[in-house]
């Protein structure tokens, strides 16, 4: 059993590129991926989704990838030769026309910034993609460890609450049996008081008393509750997605406990039913975090 929440982080560096991957998992009914990737990495989202779904079947997963170039950016000098040639041609023509002396030197074009431009070379947008894949695998393993650790804590909490419920079942049965006997005895006594010395049909009286006591019979509910408790054990230790199955069983257990409380003819029995319902509600809150 694993939790749906957790965090994983990993870094990979090689060839002057560092990639940092962070993964956050949150509880959600179905699987959803949100990927925050560097510019130009959009086509990698399908690959990232596949890697994530190897570890996560249910929940919202947020993946953040940052690619950092550690070495200085490469620059390139761009010379507009055609524009420089035009400058020289026009300057020579102007010199001849105006009768100017002197020879044109390199200085004539060095002072024209539009001829020379220094541009940073863009890095390959796919640089670091292999590193990202490696870092994502490591981050997912870290996330898996965190989710498994929290899952173990949740399983222990469930087991303790289920044990508390199982422990009070014999007491409930004893109280229910005592209540049924009291109902029958009181019914018998009341009928004798009302009829006085009149003849009594013992068989009919007994059947009516049993019918009244039947309204407090919880044997079917107790049987189903024990069946659900028994089914919870394997679920808590099963690998993979179990949250929905546990949630269903808790819902069924809650229904049986509600019926037991409604049929209760004893204050202690009603109080125990309330306490059991409280344990079920706490588990239903916790199961929202189980994958």
C-alpha cells in the first residue's frame, strides 16, 4: 500500500549541462500529469508521462525540469560583408566627387556598428535530454520511497483502528443478547400484569415476545461486519492500487455499524457503535491519501 503524496528530487550534470528534476505527487481520484519543461522540450512530455506512469497509477503528479548551462555561452562575430563593401564603394565615390585626398583604411568600416554584430549562439534545446531522463528516474525512485514510507504509516494506522473495532464485537454481541432477553422478560411480565388471572396462550405470547426482540437482532450485521474486517487484511498488504477497494469496504462497514446503532436497545451498545463509526470516519479520511 502506498500513499498518493510525496516528493522526489534529483540532479544530473555532464558536458557543462546540469539538469534538476523535482516531482510532487498529490492525492486525486484519477491520474493527472502536469509537466513544467524547458523551452523546446514539449515533445518530451509523452516520454515523461510514460516514465511517471511506471510508478504512479492514481493521483496528480507535477514534474518540474530545469536545464542549466554551466559553461559560458558561446559567441559568434557576424560581419555584414555586403554592407561593408557598399560603405567602401560609396565612400570612394564620394571622395572622388568631392576631390578629397587620402586612402580609405579599415577604420572607415570599424566605426560602423551595424557591420559587426556579436551574437550568442543558442544552445541545442535538446541538450540535456538524456540527463533529464536519468534525473527523472532517480526523482521517481525517491518519490516511490517517500510514498511507500507514508503508506506503511497509513497501514499501521488502519490496522490499529480495525483491531479496536474487532475487539469490541464480542461485547456488542453480549449486550445485544442481554437486551433481547430483557425485552422478552419484560414483555412476558407486562402481559401477565395486563391479563391478570385471564388464561394466557403461552405459545402466542412467546412468539410475540420473539417478534419484539427480533427488532433488536444484529446477527446479520455482525456477520457482514466480520466478513468486511477479514477482507481488509489482504488489501492493506497488497501492492498496487488499493485505495478505491479499501474505500468501498469502509463504506460497507459504516453501513453495518449504522444499522447496529439504529437497532440498539442498550445505551452502552449505542455508545460503542458511535465509537466504531468514529474509527470508520477517520479511516475514510485517511484512505483519500492511499493510491
